[in-house]
């Protein structure tokens, strides 16, 4: 049976998937990790725990920075990946022409991110900036084990559960989410933990 050739991908997907990211020769070789659709498929260097990440999507590619709020961003091109993102920022591209045009800027941002990581700088986040929904407060008041487990979760895991439970408009849906989440919270797991 003849081998099937893969469909031709847009130029930015080829650049990411083939490790031929337009700046690959100019970026520092340490600290850049690559990923596809949010899942890391290859770590170029495992030394930098929180170095920049590169993702390829159907319509764009992104260069993400875990501690992006600490970057100076003189060009004003870093964006938060979601409305609830507090520290990470991304550079979004729709083609290699755009990447090549910003080559020097991207290289400077990557170097700055690696330097921030080497310096051990941390993002100063407020302890708890979200209000617990009434249904979650009730559930925690009624179940001491759930309250104890919830309070031992990391701040990020607690935040994830609070956002997840708070999203629905209907109280019944919020209660349902709490019931489904309870076993995972009791197991010390976050919303996205396996």
C-alpha cells in the first residue's frame, strides 16, 4: 500500500512542526520548548523549567511566556491568552512573514524571558482575588472533609475550581458542578489534573 502524503499545512504550521521556526537560528538554544495544540511534543532544552513555549494551531502559532507580565513589552504586542490569565502572555502569529518581520523583537523577548527565569524572579499575585460562589460556600460549610481538602489545594487549583463553578448562570448547574468536582477535590486534584 503506498504511503499517504500528509496534507500541506499553512506555512506557520510547517515552521513550528518542522522545527524550522523562522527565528530558530537566532533564538537562544536554551530554554525554548515547543508544543502543538497545547501539548508539548518536543522540548528543545529541558533546562529552563518555565521558558517560552511554541504552539502551532490551525490558523496561527503562538509563542507563550509563563511569566509574561514581567516582560517589558515595549512594542505592546504581548496578549493574555484568556480573560482569567494573570501571569502568562503570548505573541500570536498568522504566518512566517509576520514572524520574520518581528525577528529581532521576538529574539529580545525570548532572551528577556530566559534572563528573568535565570534571575529567579517570580510574579507577585494576590492571594485570593475571586469570590466563592454561594453554592460552593454552602457545600464547604456542609462537608468538613471537602472544606479541608479544598483549603489544602494549591492556590492555582483552588482558583481553577472557583472559576469552573462560577461560570454557569444557573444555580442548579453550579451545584451540579460542585457535586461532580467533589471527588476530585477530595483527591487533591485540580480541574485539569488527570
